[in-house]
C-alpha cells in the first residue's frame, strides 16, 4: 500500500515510464482510441485476479446504501475491459485501487446505475488524480463485490456529481 509521498513519487515515476511505452506502442498521442484486440494480446499486461480489500459499508450507509460487508474483487475480464477502454490511464490507476476501496474520499451512485452499481472515488492530491472505481452492487455467491471498471475522472465531473447528490464526501 502507498503511504508516503515518496512512495507515491516512486510509483508515479515507474508508471510514467509504463505510460510512455503504452503511448508509443498504442499511438495514444494522436487522441484516437488505440486498436486493442485479441490479436495483439501478447502486448497487454499480464493480469491476475485481485482482492482490493473490504467494501467500506460504513460510508455507503451514509449515502443510503445498506450493503453487507464483503471483499472487493477485480477479475481478469474486468481488468481487460478497463485496460481496453482506458489504456492511456489504466496503469496510473492500479497503485491506488486498494486505497480507493479502503479509504474512499467520496461514495455514491451514477444515476444510470442506481439498481446495479456504486462508485468509490479517491482523490490523490499529490498527483492531481481523481480515481473512480465502479462496482456491482450485488455480491457474487461467495460474497465478493466485483469491480466493473476503473478510470480517472476530472474535477468538474466530481463537483457536478457532488452538486447533484450522486456522490457524498466521506471525510
């Protein structure tokens, strides 16, 4: 887990190198979505299932969601989806997923997903990063809440969702 500013800087420097490789390999600088397909999967990162921590039910109750405690998992297919949808930012999200689940700065629901999803958001102020982790609201049979996707959002989107009541602050 990342705890100090030095840890964050070290991770960020490593991720910057990975992102520059991804930018050159997938031609991300021209603003077009790169073509990521099953054919070039050998160039994708190696994914493995992740358990990111326990769902912060105390914060979700403040938002009005009464859910049972349980672990949060990030499956290989969901990681591939997030990487394919957001290849330019996926790697910068990875080091902060555990923190986002354990200590989100905001929780809520998108109005598009009130019946099936919830959002955990963490602001990483040192990096000017706002990370969103989208989860399924119903756990698996084993009691695991599954991540659907993860990606950065901008400050305007965060403030708009707070203003509309789709998110609340946890701190």
